[in-house]
C-alpha cells in the first residue's frame, strides 16, 4: 500500500475544497509517524477501536502530542457483529459502576471514552438506545471508578486477521498494527 501517494492525493482533495478535513483510520503510532514525516497537511483524525476493554493508551498519548483527534469506533464492543462480542456490555466492573450510578454499562463505557477527550461513534438502530447513548453529558465518573476501569484486562476485538493475505499489502496482523497489539 502506497500510503504516501494516497495521502498526497487526499491533501490535493482538501486544497481543492472537495473536503474540509482529511484523516485516517486504524493507524498505529508507527503509521502515523510515517505519514507525519511526509505530510504537508497532518491527519485531522484517527478513527480506531476504543472502549474500556481496549483503551489505546499509547495511541491516545501519541495523538494528543501530535494534535490528531482520536475517535472511537466499536465503543460498546460491537456486540452482534462478526468481530465483536458482549464483553463490554457484560463487563462486571462496568455493570457494578452502572448500577451504583443508575446508568447502563453502555452509558458508563461511552462516558468513560468521552472523559478521555476522545470522539465516540456509537451505532444503534433502536430509538430508545439512541436516546440512552446521548444521556452521558450531565454526570461523571469519579476517581475510584476511573481507576477500576483503568485496570480492566485489555484485548482488541478487531484483530485484523480478516484483512491479511499473502497477496495483499498486509501479510500478517503485525503488518497492520505494527506490534501495537
Ligand atoms: N473505521 C473502522 O475500521 C470501523 C470498524 C468498525 C466499526 N466502525 C464504525 O463504528 C461505528 C460503531 O461501531 P460498531 O457498530 O462496530 O459497534 P458499537 O457501536 O460498539 O456496537 C453496536 C452494537 O451495540 C448495540 N447497542 C447500541 N447502543 C446500545 C445500548 N445503549 N445498550 C445496548 N446495546 C447497544 C447495537 O444494537 P442496536 O442497533 O440494536 O441498538 C449494536 O448491536 C459504526 O458506525 C461502524 O461503521 C468503523
């Protein structure tokens, strides 16, 4: 994959006012470093998997230091998809915090992401759950709750295996995530 040429073409789109901003998705710190080295316009955003079970601490720090806004996809763990599971919504720690606050585990997860200064891209086809997912702005998590979430065991849902091929740009998952597993 010739990322540099693709990025140059995306910069041209912005210069031509075809888009307001340009960004990337699923980029590791290494891929961001490579793009920043050649970019005239740095990526405005990097959209990656993030939720309490995959907190992206290193990437968050890197993006903050480089002025790249991070947005979180699969913020509830993508339950119901082929790659996701109920491990966020059924997480005992999140459920306990939710119970104590009169919220749902989904709201605790979304609020935690929001408190990290990260954008949230949550998906629901259900009107009630859409409302629930918007109800995260008038309360906050306390220090003890944040500490418990911070200590949750980490693993990603999107492993990337489905995107590897010996004929393609990513032969292994290592090629996709650059060791940031
Ligand atoms: N850039 C990328 O590589 C990438 C990869 C994956 C996903 N994405 C994008 O990220 C967005 C969201 O991620 P996602 O769909 O993977 O996962 P998600 O938002 O974590 O989870 C969606 C699932 O959670 C359910 N849900 C939503 N709100 C809920 C609530 N309050 N309580 C309980 N269940 C709830 C939804 O069901 P209902 O619809 O029935 O409510 C759906 O099954 C999507 O728009 C997707 O396109 C981007």
